[in-house]
């Protein structure tokens, strides 16, 4: 497993505003979108390409284009939806799958309530987007869904991550699959309720409000 923690002043600035409890939902959504675009630039560094011959106004040349089959982006509902546009700004031709998951706030157990993925994802590059990597249970379940469909290369893009979650992913998939995590910050720890400290609160509620 590879872990990449962003080291850029613009990302650090935007994340600081995102964390602030005074930041309202509209601004939170905007900042999430901007942060994901910045993170996705690095997360797609190894996206597969193939040669393409084109003719410029001056001469013929060989460039590159995204290889087929196209990458697949999988937001984890509901909070991951707030990251989708930022990712698609970098990968506008990607296909999109969906995984709906929820965590029991008392037991911290994760259950899946929705799944919309192709049955065969062999040889596909898949990008999971989810604001928080806390205990790692949600990302583990998402990765398991993908591995069952033939995926061997998964990249996760998260806004903030906890050491406990990163360690859980590394322990489970080390040597089994090519897992890469891109995050804007590796925070201090999880608290007794399974929330990331200092974190940014409940990303879904801050994106969309409490309903």
C-alpha cells in the first residue's frame, strides 16, 4: 500500500477553512470541490494512457490519450457525492459507479445499502472517493466489492485520514492488491466515538445539512 499526504500550501489553506466549524454548507461544498480537484491531479498521475497520432496546424505528431477501458470513479454515498464533480473535472470521461454505506455510530460497524457497479471490472483502474478515512471499515468494504469484480488497482482519495484507518488498510491488503491512498492530511487519531481528531466533523452533515 502507498500513502500520499499532500504537501501544498493551497491545499493546507483550503483544508484549514474546511475544518473551521464556522464554515457554512455552501462554502464547505465549494472547498471540497476545490480540494478534490487538487488531490485528483496527483492521484491520477499513473492513469493509463495510449499513443494517439494527431495533426496540428503545423505537422503530424504523436501524443497520448486515456487508455481503454476508461477509469471508474466510485463515490461512497452520501458524502462522496460532494467530491464527484471535483474528480470529474480531472477525469471527465470516466465511468461512475456508486456504493452506499452507513456506519452505526454506536458499534462503528459498516453496512452497505446500495451498490451500482459493473459485474466485471477486470483491468480497470478504480478511484474511490470518500471524505473521511477513519476506522478504515468503509474503505475496506468498498475495496472488497471491487476485488470481487476483478480489480487489482485501487486508488482512494480522501480529505482527511486517521492513522488507525491507514494502518487497517495496510494490514489487510498488504501483498493482496495495489492500494494507494491520497489524502490532504493525516490527522492525529480517532476519538472514543470513532471520529477523526482534529478532523472536520461529519462531512455528510456539513455538505448537505442534517436531514
